[in-house]
């Protein structure tokens, strides 16, 4: 038996919609399917304005421009995250101030953020790891107190929401709470388009400029809508928008999001129920879902007791035909950034970097596959 870590799921309508896009005679960006996806996402999730992008990295880079990040501005970012979270702001010349995770989950520790804020701080970038919400009430309260921007890195957070108590954030979908939300539709995500992403703009002050930056610094989108009689270069920007081929593929996925999510949650629960007896014995810890968060079943992971144990488990599973992987290395200790970091120790980030292992999770994974993986994990720890 060979069980890959990931397998992209096709609903069956992707090629039909791509054919339709080609037949319209327009397969460059901002066509019929782009607009259809954006409107659907705005209406379903309560985003202010949605702009599809070629990646979540592009969405983050757009957010960094819109936040007017300048050289020597400081941006607070969790160290346990993908490089794009920090890179988008590094490209604007910012100094990255890395924050630690909680001890029981990889999200940024909201209680440690205020001590990192200085007069140079401009942006906080919470990352909703595994689609599980950060403590957005605390983060938004700090942003208001210090007049900071909040960019939610919701690359893994589609269809997940925050259960907060305060009205401002209560019951809101991830990516709709901060000034901006950034999403990924990479092939490893719940909803995919191969490569792809989206910027959700939740502050209407930025609606017009976001669209201009998205269209290479031009007001071309306004021209196509008949709002101006000619268009030109009016701002900075880049070619952030995806082709209609990508948007058509994405539309087939969005149409089926409820079924995709339901199946993934069944798989997640099967993992959890199967592995809980081992976790109760102290062999590893299971994902922690805070009371203010929901679970979109983006991934299932366990946290081993040591690097050696994690390495041994991955090796054991591979020998049994199961591809499990570790995730991020702490960015503060990366080759690129270690000499720029201020030297603070971030022990929780480092522990997740050393001990967290991701198990296979994709739509076509069968119940029997999950039970096989669980059996092999038992085999490793109990023998």
C-alpha cells in the first residue's frame, strides 16, 4: 500500500469550465470566472472586496503595499510559519520582529505581542495555522490601541471562523476580521486551483487602490467597467491577477466546497479518535482547538516528544508506504534571517519545528487508509 501525503482532488467540472473560459475568447485575468469567484466569496464569507491572485504570496505582497510598509518599519510575524508571511514585508524593507507560538498550538501567542510593539511597529500578521483561528479579539484590541494594521495570513484558513465574544470579531470567518486577509488555493489546500490565492480587503479605504495595485498600477479595471474613458499608470503595483484558466478551475472547487469540507472533517475525526488513546498515554500531543476557534480540517498533525522520535516515526511510516512530513523550520533561525534576528529565544516555535509531523490528508483518502496509518503509528510507539 502506498499512501501519498497529498493528492489533488478534482470535482469533475474543472475541464468543462476551463473550456467555457477559452470559448469566451478571454483567458487573461479578470474575466467571467474571476468575477464569479470573487462575488461568491464576498457573499459567502463576508469579505469586503475579494481579488483573486496567482498565490497567497502575491496576496501578502499586495497587503504589504497597501499597508504602506516602508524601510525600517517593524512587522510582527510568528516565526513558525511559511517564508512568504515574512518575505512579503521584507521586500518592502521592513524589519521582521518574530513572535513565539503558544505552548499548546503553533499559532502566535497573542499575550506576548504587546511587549514586542515599539513606535516603529506598523503591522501584525497573525497566521491561522492548520485553519485554526488565532486569538483575534486580543490582536484587534492591540491594533486599535497602537493604531496598527492587521494582515491575516489565512492561507490554510478557508471556511473556518472565529467564535469570539466581542461583537467586532464574533462569528466572523477567518480573513474577514483584520484589515486584510490572504488565502491560498495551492494544490495542498482544501480548495485548490493548482497555484492561486486571494486578497480579501475588509477596509473600504483600500478598495480602489487594491484593485489598481492588482492591475499593474493602472486603473484598467475601472476602464473595463466604463467608469473612466481611458486608463493609465496611476500607482505602483504588479501583475497579481491570475488567468481565467485558474479562476475556472477554482469555480468548480467552490461549487463543491460543502461536500469537500464535510469529507475532510470525517477524516480528521477518524484520525483524532484513533490516535487519542496513544496521546492519553503521553506518546505525543494532538491538535489543540481553542474554544474561540473552529476546525476546517485543513491538516492533521501530531507533536512528538523529540526530534529523534519524530524522525523515527516518519522513517517508520515511509517504510510502511505512508508519506508523512514535517512542516516549517523556525524563520528566526533560517540561514537568511538568523543574523538579523534580535537573539530572543522562541522555544515553542523551535519545539514545533523539531517535533510536529503532518499526516496524509486529502479528499480521496479512505477511512481504511486512515485506520491503516493509525495502526502503523501504534506499531511504532507501542513496539
